[in-house]
């Protein structure tokens, strides 16, 4: 199939990217929201029919969908599926073995309680880390090591909570390091009878310095790559690597992602015209991009008419985009009370686990599998923690449990309407990434401060708002962030007002 087989000829920007791909050198394509990224990649592959391509995505669903769009000369995979095919069965067969629970691991490694100092309410107090909690730290350290480009585990890979005394963090890392090293070596030992997760064989494959079997690699959403994935691609000597993504849509830094679109010193081309929305929504996005230091504007598609509106109560909406899972739950509860058929695009499973863990703590039992609550001995401890700066992120979820109770929250999660049958969808901005709806409403829980002529907002929050505000096709209701947007627009340079 040739480029001309597509429904439209390549735009001038797409033509530049395709030409660059045909030259055979590695480069990056900076693709703003809705700018036809996937179509451009397809055009590249069709312009190089004699060359074997590999499209790499972050999850299986995206890779499977992509395979239907690309020709036979492009293999669409995840990093994990590549690794699985090239790691010995002695390692991958361990996926089917039972995993070691923290309590079992603690017993096996003969871990003993440790008394440390933690910051609570402005002062340090003694805190006992029990063996099962120490075992969780060991397992998490191996997981963190697996996402890095390091060749071997080190004490720094043990991620202790920042509210421990700095000296205690250092001593804890050194104390537990032998257990971290042992856990890693057992994980890659085919004869050791303990189960592993998928991150183990991916890391094992990466350490072999593999060559990807393709003439060129199309790496999608490159801004979300972790150091491990980036390290694999940077070591490819035989393959051209085309990194595709949008630096301003990097919203997973907390998960270890490093922004390849900004960090890689490679030639670049850009896709700046969005086929998703018209000029009004593009202008709103440019106000955010400008505050992030961007100097090249996003252009709306001239043939699309889309509106940015400022209305308090606006029933015509297909999606409500929140910042937090807690706000999404609040809206789900109020929607159910009103008799709405509501769907939730937030993390159901994570919310359910948090509610279950809260229920356990209220009954005097300590949960192990919910990181946010695993450090506490009681619900009272959680309340104390919520009043510190560190605890502000879980405060909305804790208030949700206090206001409604765990039973009511579990019932609400069970009443979610399937997406195709819902009146509207409630989503977090994180879960909305990569999706689009006709009419989008931005919720009121994004974090920023305003005074008369100025604003204070982090780059991380701006990126989240950029993702949320570029999901709309027909209308975008910015009522809850209207004053912020007015101030952002005032500070825009003329070059971004296109």
C-alpha cells in the first residue's frame, strides 16, 4: 500500500517526517495532541515497503490495535512480548509459580523488626518497621531496579519513605541490601521455586544487550519511557529508531518515566496541526503550552468548529475529567443518587483496594498490598499523616471513606454502568490520556493558586491540564479553571496566539 492509499495526502509536516524516516537515521517526531501521530507512522512504514519495521507500545491492547493498522512489514509488540520470546523458558516458566508473600519472605530471610525515626506532626518519633513491611521494601527495591538502566542492584534502589529520618534511610538501605541482592539472584535462578512478575524477565533480557530484529523501530509515547526501555533503544546499533511522542503529555514522572522527547539530542520533526478540534480549543491548549515554555503553537483544524465554554451547570457532557480518583468517586456517588447511568474511567481496582485496606485498618488489621496505607497501624495514624505535607495526596480519599463509609463506596463501585451504555463517563486525566470525547467538562480539583494578577501552578499540573483540555472534539467546558486560563492567556507571547 502506498501513501496515496490513505484518505488524505500527507500534510507538509507529515511529508517532512516521512522523508526523514526514509533517510534511515534515528530521529524524534514531536506530535501534539490529536495531530495524526499513528497515521503518520503508518505513512512512514508504507513509504519503506522493503524494510522490516517494529512498532513498540506500552501495553498489549495498543499493540494489537496497531497491528490492524500497519502492513505486513511492521511487527507490533510490547517490550515485554519481545523479551518473553527471547528469554529462556527456565526464567519465564517462573511466572506460573506461586509468589512469595511479604510475611513468607520475611520468615525466609529471617528479617527482624527495626526501630527507626519518622517525621510526624513536625517532630521525629520512634517507629517500628515490622518484618513483613521490610520484606515489602525488599520486593519493591527489586522492582525499582528492574525499571532502571543499572546493571546490578544497589542500596539506592531501596525506596524508603521520605518521612523517615535521612540517617535512618541510609542505614535501612545498607541493612536490607543483602536481602535485595538475594531476592534478585533468586528471581533469575531457574532452579529457585518462587514466582516472578513480568518486570524480572524484561530486565533479564535488557541485561543481555539485545538487538531488536528490525530495520527500524517506531517507539510510540516515547515521553513515558522508563530508563530501562530507553537504554535498550539507545544501544541499538543495527536499527533506525524513530521516537514519537509529546513532551508535554508526560504525566508519569512519578512512575519513573524520563522524558525522552526532551532529553534525546536527536534531529526532530513536528506535527502541530490537530485533527481532533478547531482553533478555540487549540488556543486554550496554547495558553498552557506557553506556560510550559513551549514556543511552537498547536494549530486547530480549520474545518472543525469547536467551542470553549464557561458554564456552571452544563448537562451536555460526554466526559467529566478529574484530577484525582477521590473526586471521580464523589461524582460517581452523586450521579448514582440522581439516577444517572454513570461509567467510571478511573482506576476501579486501585480504588477498590484502597477501600478494602481502609476497612482493614478500621478493624485493627494492617494491609500489605496498598502502598498508600501499608505504613500505618491504625486509621488514626492515617488521619495524623493526612495533616502533613506528605499526606496531602491521600487526604481526599481518606475524607471520602470518613464521609461515606467503606460499604457505601464498595456498593457504588459495583453499580458502574458499562461505557457504551452510560449517560456520561467520569475519568481522571491520567486515565483519559489517548482518549477523546465530543463534549468534555474539566472538574474543580486541579491544584493551583490564584491572586489578582498572578498564578502559581507546577509544570506537572500544567501537563495534566494540557492532557485533559485536549480530549475534547466539539466543546470544552473550562468553568472551574476559567480564571487560571485567563491569566495564562494574558502572559502568552504573540507568537503563540495563532
